[in-house]
């Protein structure tokens, strides 16, 4: 997988805060109406139809790196399991010796496929070659592969392809096209520490990468998805050598990591869930179950099944797919925690899959108790699936801002009919005292017509103070709201990006502004505008984008009571990027 170490190759750094969980911001108080919105429109094609309905897939990172499993010369390395060779600067001959111990005699591809299906996953993407250059298939382009170098001596990709065909599971391939630490020339662009890595990168592409891409495209049946990674030094001319190979595979789906300006079909947020998805673009969040992609013996930081189910729901509610990773052991077995997690997720999808597969994004910007997915019905009506994470204690679930008439409402798990009524705040549903599922309980709400939602505007507190939450912002450009417990505005790489809020202010006068922020260098200036008042303030450097300092943003006058628009723009001079957390406004007494 991508290892973030700065803004290299057009990919964003891990310094931008990555969301490993869910966005559960506070609910605005005393809402006032705002314009209705419709978002996440994407033009469907027959090639993408199955993928858009699938919503959930399995990522598999498996290779020789599962033998050392994060340990080299008795030392446990903190990095990603599949990056051990790079991080420890292991010599080529030493690393290749691990292949003699790669003997997955307990590999059962049919069991893998059936576990994925039981978890509710609709497709699989597996690493055919990662950055260590080890081919998990019988390659004629390089003998650094599982058939020629291991005691196992079998093509595990072929075995998995056969199992997927048997059980009607879509199969896609990950291929690291521009980083190879073992085949000569492949490390020229992506790290070099051994004379045996010497060689021409272009020669490597012609001699190894391109022939291997042809092999995986042509030798294993239909390839549903081709997942490129880390396009180090992939110029337009180099990418142009690869794109013609796809012409014979018109149904294949590709991601956006080939390089050379090739957009591909999919945006690929890694280890985070974009706050608003990617409206108008297909996207697929890939995420680990613990902290690493490839198996590591010392990584026991497993995410809970509940968190992963919430992630699946959150992603579907924003119109994306969830590619959830497993890292098998060198013997071919999934670690036991993975087996348990997949079983838990499968128990939930078995009951609630209707609310995930074939759904589209939520019409709500944010819901206080969970998420929503939708399905348009042939008669013009719409089903809203309300995924309730926080079950109401007062027996009433309010769907804020929903203007449509309700046709029916019931519990998805058992079909129990529920009562609802229209209120000034939206639609109120009378619910049982307890949830039917501790992870997420789904209510199936059928409404008349297409969703009409009045978005809500937050109001100031009684003392006049208010907080601008990143998840309440309207964003234009590269900037995105990210994070979980402490959300932030990040990915602010384009100084033309604009962030704005609407807030109902009771008191005019002067307000102090304060926020936690991070920046890699000093004097990253922003403009804060309210009405005809603009304040320019500088964000100080914090040495790391993961380090935040609480900063005064100065004072500003609010001259109009009622609904105000607050806008933040970047000052282009010397702009790099910043991360900005919630902004607190307090009236000056």
C-alpha cells in the first residue's frame, strides 16, 4: 500500500489527518431553515453498475513479507508489514531468502472466498505483486515469484481465480507498477540501498512490469478491478505504455494511482472516510482491520466489529464502496481476530444487507444519531434506510428536515410497523425502547417522491458564543472535513478552495476567534469574512501536520443579527496547506 511520507507523486501526505472511524459531531441547536440540497449525482454506466451495487469488498495483502512479519534481526519495526524490506533496508539476497520459508500449505482459496461471501463482501482484490517485487503468480517475466522461489511452488492467484469463478465472486488485482525493490531497476524511483537494485527504471518497466501486467490481465479470466499503487516517477509517457494494455478489457475498472495524469475510474481514499464522499466520482475507501496491511506478528490493535460496521454504513451513506483489508499469515490462514470480525460483520449484513447493497447516498448532510442510505423505487417513491447508531432513550427518533409525506415505516430486522408524524423539525418516528442490534439498527422509511430535505442552520448559544464545526461546512475545492473525535478541515492544498458556514447570530458586536491548527511552515495566512468584515490571520508552523496548537485568530465584528455566512479563504502567497479544527467565536463583553 501507499506509504505516506510527504506530498510526493501527486499523492497526499499522511500528515493530513486520516479518519479511522466515524464523524459524530454535535447536533445544531435551535435550527432554522436553509436551502434544500441534492448531491452525489453520478452518471451510471453498465461497466460500473455491479461495482456501484456491491458497496463492500475484501482487500488481501499477502506475500513474502508475511514470513518476517515485521521483525528483522530480532527487532520489531513499527512500520507497515509489507514495507519491512524498505524500512529495514534489507539487502536483496537476505530478503529473497525469506521465500524459502514461504510455504502456505494451509491456503484454502475456496474457504477464503466463502468467508468473504459470508461477511457480505461482493468482490475481492488481492496483491499480485507488492513493492517487494514478489509475484504471487507464475510469471515468465521474473523468476522472483511464488512458483519458482518457494517450496509451495503453486500459483495462488490461479487457485483464487478458480475459486472465485466457482462461487460467482468478482476478482480484482492489485499491482505495484512503479516500485520494485528486488527486480533490477525497479527501485530506481522508489528507494535504493543495494547494488543489486541498480538498473534503468524504464528498462524495468519494459522488461518486468509491463509483461507482468499482461500476464495478470490475460491468464486468469475476467479481471474485475485493477488496483495500481504509488506512481513514483510515472510520467505521462511511461503511463502511456500501460494504458493500451487495458483496451482488450473494456469492462475492467481501474483506480486513480497509475500516474502520468491518468484519472482512472475510482478515487481511493486510504484509511479514512471523506466527509462528503466524492460527488460526481466513484470512490472506494480501503482500510485495515488493525494498523497494517501485510501480516505482522506484533500488531494486535484490532478495530472493533462495531467500528467496521459503522464504517461500512458511513461509506455507503456517502455513495462509496468499502474495501476492507485482511493480511493472511505465511501459512495461508487468516489470523483468528480477522475470522471473528468477518463473522460479526456477516451476521449484521445478513439481516441488514438490503440497506447497503444497491443503495445511493444520503440526502442529509449529517444526522445526529447515525446515517442514511437510499433506494429510488420504480413508482417514483424513495426508501430511506435509517441506520441508527445511537438509539434514542425517549422513544422518539427525529429525522431532521425531512419534508416528504411518509408512506410506511418499519423495523428492517423484523418488519414491525412503526408510527410516525410530521413535526416542525421533520419527521418523528415512535421506536421501541431498545435497539434490535447493538452495532446499528435499521429502520426502513418509505416516503412519497424523491427526498426533499431542508438543511438546518446552527444557532449561537444563549451567551452569544458559537462553534463552527468542520462537518457543518460547505466546502469547494480540495479542502475536506475529516477526522473522528476531533474533526478538522484538511487536504487544503489548493489556495482557491473556499469553506463557509451559516450561523444564526443573536448578538451583534465584536467576537474573538480561536482554533487549533497545524501547518508545516509559518505564515500560512487565511481570510475570515463575515458580511463586509474581513480579518486576515496567520497560522503558525507546528513542525508536523499531526501536531496542533491552539491559536488566536484575532477579533471580528458581526454587524447583523440573524443568519450570517462566515467564509474562510486562503491567502495564496506562500500557501502550502493547513489543517484547521473547529473555530470558537466568543462575544467580547
